[in-house]
DNA sequence: CTGGTGACGTCTT
DNA sequence: GAAGACGCCACCA
């Protein structure tokens, strides 16, 4: 059975370790498709209810949560990240220390 | 097959 | 910086 794009995205997101984050663009690049950042987001949007993923560890290329500010989803994602001791700066960007996860550098 | 829809990114004002 | 235009194309109806 050939893997769909969505399935490959889900597998990659599943591998993001606790306490680290990656951007949509980075994940797309890891799949060899640097221009499909948007589809990484779309894939997560399509995640089935029964599939548990650390989706909150995926943020946008500017280091911010990619939901409109102060929506329920935005607040949920921020809370889940803070629960993993991921810190936010005053401008709501993620600390550079945890931004930029890549499989090859753990 | 066709078209609408985007958890994005990059370039241009 | 900010804001807008535009490219990208997998998925679903």
C-alpha cells in the first residue's frame, strides 16, 4: 500500500520529540517537498480523531502559533506547549532554543 | 475530471 | 517592521 501525503506527514509529526518544535516548512522539506508547507497544515487539519499526534509541536516559519490569536485552538496549543516547558517570548514567538527540530540532530 | 479550500512561505510594495 | 499578492497542490465533494 502506497503512503499518501497525509500519512507521511502524520508519521513525521509523530516523531517530533517532547520539548522541541518544527515549522510546517521544515517538515515539508524533510519530506523532500519544500514548497508544500501549506499541505502539512492541511494534513494536520485532516487528522482523524482516533490518531493521536503531537500536533501542537508544529508552528509556522516565524516561530509563532498559526491559529488566529486568542481563538480556542490558539490557546489550547499554547497551553500544551507551555506544559512541555516550551517558553514563549513577549511577542508570542517560540524560544529559538527549541525552534528548528530536525531528525538528524535529535 | 473540476473546482474550492486552505494549521504556509516568500517576495513585493 | 506591516500588509498584500501569489505560488504551491493534496484532499474531498
